[in-house]
C-alpha cells in the first residue's frame, strides 16, 4: 500500500500544478478581456477557461466522491468529466481563434 500512497501524492502534486497553470490562463484571459472589452472572442476564451477550471477541480474531487461507486460507474463519471474537459478546451479554442482573426486584425489596421 505504500506504493499507492506515493502515487497519490504525485497525482495530487500534478493536480496542483495543473490548477496553477489554469489559473494563469484565466488571469491572462481576463487581462485580454479588459483590453478588448468588446471582443466576443475574449469573452468566449474566459468562458472556456472557467469550464476548464471546473473540470480540473472535478477531476481532483471526483475520486473521493465516487470511491464507493462500482468500477463501471466510476469509469462513466470519468468519461463524462473527460468530455467536459474536452468541451471546455473546444470553447477556449473557438474564442482564441475568433479573437486572433477579428481583434488582432483590427489592431494591425490601426498602425
């Protein structure tokens, strides 16, 4: 069992690092949205990052919540969380592409 405890510590450390990185992305998105207030792309980026943060927290909490579930149900929850995570990256990517195409092009035309 000691080996399992060591692995859980590594997963916890990895989860904290991912959470900190995601918080950096959220802060960066908020900085972008304050500079480009009318940008729909920047707003979508923030929504995507918030969804991603929710997914990250859910991935960290769900093993404790679902520990009494049968293996099949536990795996179903993990798959649903995986889809949430993929959806959140999709939303962020769409916002980023819209931002890059529309708003950065407008800044280039101002020069």
